[in-house]
C-alpha cells in the first residue's frame, strides 16, 4: 500500500461520510411515504455505507501498521 493509496482511501471515506446527511434527510421522509420497499432500500443503503466506512477504517489501520501515510 502506498501513500497515494492511503490518500485515495481517505478521500473516498470523506466523500462517503459527506453523503450521509442527504441520506438522513431522505430517511426522514419515512413518515411521509407509506412504502415498505422505499424504507427497506434506504435502510440497506445506510447499512452498506456503515460497512464501507468500517472497511475504510480497517484499510487505514493496516496502512498505519505498515508505516504508510
């Protein structure tokens, strides 16, 4: 893993975290939309974003362990 890779991981992590507020606003429409499919989709996206963030953290921990970045 290179310093450039670490920079790209951090950039992707920031981008994913920046997209969280719009998702929260979308999720707040739960009470306005009576559609189980919509609710399930938003929940799946939220879980996937959380999983992605955890993966980024693991990658950055491994880079730190190797002394990169």
